[in-house]
């Protein structure tokens, strides 16, 4: 596995891959790699891509500084996971090269509206502008590629798709299904902060998503089912919504078709995300 930290080496590597007639499969991460990331590496490999993973803990996507500081930094373990899962090239860009002005505000940013303002965007101001800005830089340095993202961060994918469309990045976005642990909890670096009891209690989130996957005739019934399950388990609901797959606008009761059930709930202060596809039946 190649290991780089400079933008020049990373850019050259990606150019050489393309010159050899192969495609770069970019897997952007912030580290603390788990099986969810491994499934992205695996998918890129199975598509025949040369897998280029990046680990960059992006400070400008954290609305709360203490969350950035508390984020796990486990570089050695991450390198071992990347190597064991067939990553061809691991890039650990430096903060100095990614955001030369940090901690001053970076003068050049991608700012978005609409899909970035709702759901996660409401409680985490500036979060998706930070995500869009860093992904724009990762895509710019990597050049034409496929880029892989996990569906646990469903809104993040919607934001990135919109940015890619609006700024015409030469990239094919590939998404991978959520990986879950034995109790059904969507894998996340935050799960490590749960006590064993809270981990079991957090099952209510995937149960609420599953309950919304029953075929019914209106979105409000699905919302009600999810919220009832979450409240019964004592979860603090940040949102539990049925939304349009692209715009993320809430579905209203006149609508039928394919939507997304999407939840963020706190279990003892730990913010957990989950989502899944739902179908609302047309009324007879
Ligand atoms: O999903 C993540 O890990 C991050 O938001 C990403 C896409 C790597 C950008 O920092």
C-alpha cells in the first residue's frame, strides 16, 4: 500500500492510475475506520478500481470544537485496517495543505442552500458547507474518479450529489448500504461512546426505521410509528422524518411512492443517525 501525505504525491498517483487506463476509486474518510468503511473499500475493489482512501479529520465541518477535539485519532490502527482491506493508496493530507489558513476561517468555501439546510443542517449550522468544501478539495486533487460514500450519512450524499451536479465535477458517486452490528445499530465511530446498556437501548433507532418500512398509505402514519418507538425507549428525538430522496423535503399525506425514513436521535447525549427506504402506497 502506498502512503502519502502531500497533495503533489497524491495528485501524481491518481494521474498515473488514469494514464495506465485504470479508474481511481476514491473513499474519503475522517479515520476511525470500521466495517462500514471496509465495505466501501470492498465495493471499490469489486468495481475494479484502484482504491485511494483519504483520512482527513476535517475541522471545518464540526460546529462544536469539542466534538472535533474528541474525535478518535487512531492513525496506526487505521493504516492496518486500510492495508487489510485492500486499499492501494492511503492519503493522510496535512491540515497545513488542506486548510492553510486554519484556524482562521478558510477564505474559499463551497456554500450551499436547500438540501444542506434541513435535518442535520438545522442543528449543525455550517456543517454541510464544511463537508462540501472538503469534498470539493478531495475531488479536485484526485481528479476524475468514482467516489464512494456510505448511506448512513444519507443527507451528506444528497449534498454531495447536488454539489457535483452544480460544479460539474468529473466523478461518479457510488453509494453503499448501511453496515449494522449484531444489534442492528448502524456502524459509526460514535457507537464507541455508548455504554453497553445504551448500546442495547439504541436498537430502538433501527427498529423505528424498520417499523416505517411497512406499507401504509400516508407519511404521517410512518412518522407516528417511528416517534412512538423512539419515545418508548427514552431516545431524545432530534428528527424522525419521511423525506423525498433527492430534495429531502418532508413527504405530505397526499404523496405516494418511494421516500426515505430518516432519524437522528440522542441516546444519553450520543447523536446517532439511521435511515432506510420506504414506500407509501397510493390511496385506492
Ligand atoms: O463522512 C465522512 O467521513 C466525512 O464527512 C467526509 C465525507 C470524509 C468529509 O470529511
